[in-house]
């Protein structure tokens, strides 16, 4: 049975394309050819091209291998680290006055 794929949302596609472009610029800044990075990352050149295009079909492991070859693997730990919306939701669930009961209406 063939695996079905979930369509990528437009906003996600834009972010993935930006990530891919960032990875490509990092490779070029280091003066590394696509062939060298692909070999070091253990992938084919077409797979590296897919990473650099930000294609949704690329695995996170492939992206991580490329980042490692560029000495940028620590950037992965930054994903979802700054969760402002999560903190807002969590803080909204806290009582307004810690340790005090709400006043009763008479």
C-alpha cells in the first residue's frame, strides 16, 4: 500500500524554502561544493539539492546531517525553544493571585 503524503501548508512551505536557502548560503560561505557536502552528509547530490530547496519530502535527519557538515548542528536545538505563545497560554491558566481564594459576591 503506497504511503500518502500530507500536503504542506503554504506558510510552512515558505519557511522550509527559507531554511533551505539559509543552508545553501552557509555552504557557499564556506566555499564547499555541493558534491563535497553531499558526500560528507552521506547523501546524493539530488538529496542535497532538495534540502537546499527546502522541500518538505526531505527528512529531518538529512537536514541534520547537512547542518553537521557545516558545523551548524547546534542550530537544531533552537527549534521551538522560544515558545512565546505556549508561555502566554500557560500564564493565562495561572490564578491571578497566588495562594488567595477569590472573593465571594454577597
